[in-house]
């Protein structure tokens, strides 16, 4: 067992398929691959929808479908310990400017619950996955920003630009109050330049630290000087530009930026230096490559070898530049390509905790409380959020400004999600959702319905096809016949009397339909299915997508 | 063990010769006998790494009192008043931040040392890159994907994880408190570290009964998952057993949640005392990235940075107390590190920007309590670009630990560190 996963990945033959449009087989397997990568879990009704389309229509649907902005988060949180005097229950809190320690804490929770709710209830479009992608890219932490309104506005910004223009997004992020607070932009003045944002703008947000990036420490300083003057108006929680804070001197950049000098602008015009700065940075081809590599790792696979760099990243980055940094054409080209659908990549990504927890909720089509019962609804959403947080992906609070290590840490990348602490927690969550569920007072319960799930299969009364279909719906790879036999005899039928027989199961399943009041039979069938699903979700295959 | 019984009754801070297999050994320092012994000679020795993430402001941690006017000139808005700095017995001109009373006590008791101005040539000012450099032990301009402790463990315990656990090493090689294993423990193929947040939460994983197609990308991912699943299962038990052996710990710990670093070190003490042979533990605390308002405007001895240092000092103090209480203090050596120090000159936001060299603390019953190096030389009027100059390469500290504490052969030390570094005499 002296295997080395990284070495092995490096010795696998490169995938040579390129960006040409995929026109191959279009079965539930290919649709699942597309949906698991682009939404949170592949939901049955979305699979059915996409099966009726061609591959390129399905990708176009994911990328181009227009969606209204969601209704804002609300007060679900009054209880015997605290009442938000200003905001009635069920009403949104985003229009008030009054903040204190108590209402801020509750509203921040409301924001996180609301956000996870948007993921659970997402449409089959790329928007919510891209919101999370940008959250990881332009990482901020609620514990540092610590104001629910600025955090909400930031989240809206990510959603507005999720599939928009990247250059405009960087400009908006630069002036975003949440980011001004998080990376000290609001404290960046000509008297006391603060380099924090000027550095991360280059290192993490645009040119990156890849082989083609050679900006210098002086460029960090010069960028910081360009960006002096933006600050947060804490009366309105909006950002402002204060000409008095702006350094009106000229800013000189290194040879990496072709020795550009950004001429100092006076008065309110100082704000326009941001455009000068972004124009200079976006002149660098490395920006397009850096972002395309990150998108590639998000949607396809963590290893970018020379073949992929040449066949995929380089032309994709060209598309990005040709379209003035619009995101949609890049995603449409990548996700619609032969490369993306290449069988080599099926199941090659380890699910993030959000993919794992939210994907589970969606793939089993769990029934969460309706809008009318928003108190239980938010509380259940927050339980899912807290679960993912325990598995090391706390939305709103990545570990630091670089985002989650699983998206950048060489050589492990998504393996970083899995360790001796988090893997058992994943198993505990799937066990919990199948055996007890999320329980609230008044018999509100969010739980997997294994019988309902099995009913959607072609012939659940036949144990072999049941197991086949269950494996196919939960995994991106098949199991061997030996394993399936074990699942049948060792897991599904282990409790049956005498020598297990396929017929016994068929009869029990049939009885469920014929005699729905036979509680013993119902429990028997339900428990058998629970054991099967539990086992399938505990096997490591379930961690892959 | 006789040696432990003996040392438990000795006066702390006084190096007393004792006998090991008939040979007189002074303190914990290595001698030819120990070097000649196997790599397992340092078998029961444990290293605890404490990461101060964010870049600790060294000049307000170890204060150069001998250049007090240059110090205040450079950072009048955050300077610690001269009379508030904590004095160290027998050391002139060096003061500790007033929040670090426990560490002052440890120094005066002979259980804590300070290394001035630790860094490396061409220091990097990016948190992530600098952290990687510290954790991998690489040159500033080289990329290494393995961690320095990971390479050490790979050297001493070859063929991990295939041949482990075994009778010689039944326990995890390294333990990270928290859920993400640090790059420090990254070995050539696998991470050599095990993450635990709470030993009692360990969970029995079932064995994967599957045939893996190893020639695919998903197969490679699956192999990794299976290995983690198996390891989790095997080590969960030994960790639980070890934890259960310790019924009581020092009553001096702050209430759970009050000091997260103390909470982490409490688990470490429990596992060490419970008999785990684990060589390296890592804990972390933050955030030391004090760009603004690192002190209270009214009183520079309190505020954000003071609270951070208080947390570190209190945690190390109570941890040492607990190790003594659990009678395993002689086995443990600890060391702090941070990805960089901060600029000599403070900024106008009452904070400090990313800098270069900074002091490192190390502690334990067996350490040499001294100050290595001199105070950083501060310019009379520091500019925004002035940095603390390096006096010690951080890998000299690693070399000292590997060679003197873990008694690793000199040749192996060079291999682990990818080069020759004069071991710093810390033990």
C-alpha cells in the first residue's frame, strides 16, 4: 500500500481532448456530471429537464438563464432572550441602519441561513455556485467585517456579478464597504498608506502568483497609493471617496507593468485612478490565465499539466480577453467542451463540505419548512450551514483572505477537505439525515425518505436493479459486481429470515403498495433501505463528484 | 523511568547531571553516546509547535530597551512604556511585553529561551508565501511541497503510512489540533499528521469493501479517501485510549472557550501524558495581522496585541504547569513561530505593516534559558521601509531541534533541511 496519489495523478496519461464542442453520448450519467459540477448536487427534476436538451443547450441554460434577485433575509430570530425592536418578525432587516452587538449577531445568522437556503432552493443555473466561487476568490470574513448590512450588500454584489464582467466586478469589489473594511482599504490614506488591499488585489484577485506574474513589492506600495481615499461612511454603510485622503502624486510601477506611471489626479478625479490601475493590471495576460486556471480547478480537475495549460487554459484565457473579461463566454466554452465531458474527469473532484451537505439535501429532495414557517425554515437551513462549517467550510468565514486551502494548496487541493476529523463528520451527517434528520419542535422534521427515493427508480422491487440505480444516482463511478453482490446480501438483505432471497425483497416491496397499513412491513422495508443508503453514503465513492 | 522521577524532584532551571545507562548526561544536550544511538534515541521526546498566524510584531513583544529612544521615535503611537516592560533576570536591555507575565516567569525559572531576529534571506511579505516558507523550510526563492517536520518524520519513520501503525510506532506520528493538517506535516506522499479536534468525537469508520480502479483520476482520489478512512479508524482507538488514561489535569486552565490556545494545549498535554509516542504536535492562534489599532489609544500596554500575547503567555504558562502536574514535562519542548515580524516604524492607523525578522520563543524543562543574539539595531529615525535585520536563519532553529532534541544524525538533519544549517543551541 505504498501508493502515492499525487505521483499517480502525475503519471496518468494527459487528457488531450480540447475545447471543441461536446456532441457525444447524452444519458443521465453525462447530465449528472454536468449538474454535480455546476449546481449543488444533481437533482432528479433537473436531470430530467436537461435530458430533454442537447449538451450545448443544457450548458447555455446553466450559463444564460436570467433570474430575478432573491427576496432579502428576514427576522426569524426573535426569541425569549432577544427581540429586535425595530424589525417585526418575518420582515427584512436590510433597510435599517441601526446596529448594535445584539441585532448584528442575529442578523449575521439570518444572512448565513438565507444564503444556504438560496443554495438549497437554487434553480438549475450556475449563479449560486459562482457566488460561492467568487466568495472564495474575493474572500471576506463575517467575524472581521462584523456588520450584517455590509455583508449582505457584499453578498448581493457577488450575485449581481456572478456571471458578469470580471473587470467591472474587481472595480466594484475594490470600492465595496465590506472589502474596504476587511482589507483595511478604509484606513488607506495618503498620510498612512495601508498596503493590505493593494497587495491582495494583485496576489489573490487578479494577476496571482503564477509563473507569469512578476509584480514587485514596490508595485504593492504604488497600488496602495493609487487606492488611497476610499472609505466607509458608517452612517450609511456605503463607500465614499475622500479627495483629502487621496495621494495626488504620480505612482510608478515596475517593468512587469511596463514601467507604467499613473499620473496623480486632483480632487474628486482621484477616484478615476482606480480605472487607470485596473486598465494597467488587466493589460497583463496573466490575469485571464490566473482566473481561467481557478475556474478550471473549480469545475474540472485540480491538476493542470502542460497539455491542459496549452490546450485549455491558453485558449480559454484568450476567449476571456477577447470578450473584455465577460465570464459567460468562458464558462460556456469550458463546460460545453469535449474536455469537460471527458470520461477521465468523472468523479475526480472531492466534494467540498457545501457540495456534500447541500448536495445531499437536494439530491434527496428533502422537504424543508415552507416560507410561512420561516422560524423553523431558517433554523433548519442554519443546521445545514453549521454542519458544513464543522466540516471546515463555514460560508461567510473562510480561513483567511486566500479562501479555502482546498482551492489553492499544492499538491493536495481538494484532498485538504478530507482528514481524520472531517471524514467521520461527513459520515455522521449522512447517518443523521437518514436515521434521525433535523428535528424541530411541533414535529417539524427534515429527513431523507428512502422509500420515496427508491420509488423513482425503474424497478425497486428487484434488488439488483434497485442497487444498480441507487449506485448510479449517488456515485459518478460504477461498483464491481462483487461489491454489488455484497451490497445486496450483506447490507440490504442481511436482516431477512433464513437464506436471503431476491424474492423476499420483491414481495416486501410489493406489500408496501398493496397493504400500506402494514406497519411492520413498512418498517422492515424502510430500515433495509436506510441501511443500504447509509452504507452507500459511508463508502468513499460518495465523497466524489 | 528513573530519569523522570529524578528530574521531577529537582529545582527547576538548574542543570543537574543525571545518569542514563551509566553515562553522565548534562541536561538534555546531546553527546556522542546519544548520537551513536539509534534514531529512536529521542524516542520519548515531543515537540509542540505554536503558530502565531498573521505575523507577530516582534518589537512590541521583545522590546529593545537599550535603544529606547529610537524605539519610541519609530513607533510613538504604540510604544510600550519603558517602565512597563517585563524584566528578565540577568539580562540587561531586553524587556517583554507587559502581558507576558507567565513567560517572564518561565524565563526566570530557566525554562524559556528567546531567539532574536529570526528570518531568512530575502524575506517575503505575503502571509501565504511566508507561511509556506516557514512550514516547508524552503529558501525564499524555492518552492517545496513537503513540510520540514513531514520530512523529518519520513526520515525516521520510512514507508508511512503503509507499514504503520506498528509495534515501534503504534501512534500517530504527528497531531494537529484543529481540523486542517498543516503543511508543516506534509510528507513526500501523504501528510504525516493526524487532525483531531476532540478525541472523544472519534467515530468508527467502516472499512471500504471496494475494488479500486487505480488507473483513473477518480481512483487516485478514492485511494486517498480510503487511506484516510483506514487511518482514522486505527488511530481513533489509540488516541481515545491515551486520553482516557489521564483522569485529571492542572486546575489552572482557564474555563473552556476563554483561551482557545490553552484549550488546544490542554489536549496536547493530555495526549502526551496519556503515553502517545507522537513526536510533533501543532497548535495555532491568531490573528497577529495588526495593521491598525494594535494598542488602545489611551494605554499602549493593553489592546488587541496585548490580548493576543496574553493568550499565548497564559496558555504556555498553564501548559507547562500541567505537564509538571502530569509528570511528563521533561519530554516536551515547545516553540512559537510566526510567518514574519512587522515593520520597525508603526503606521498612522496605530498598527504595523508586514515586516521581516522577529523573535522566536522556545520552552521546556530541558531548554537553555537564554537570549540568543542581540536586540535588533534600530535606526535613529526609522523610515517606512526599515526592517529588522535577520540574525538567525529559522532553519538553524529547526536544525537545533532535530539534532539536539530529537538526536537526529547531522547528515539526516542536512537532508531534512535541504542544506547545512549550524544548529542553534537551544537544549
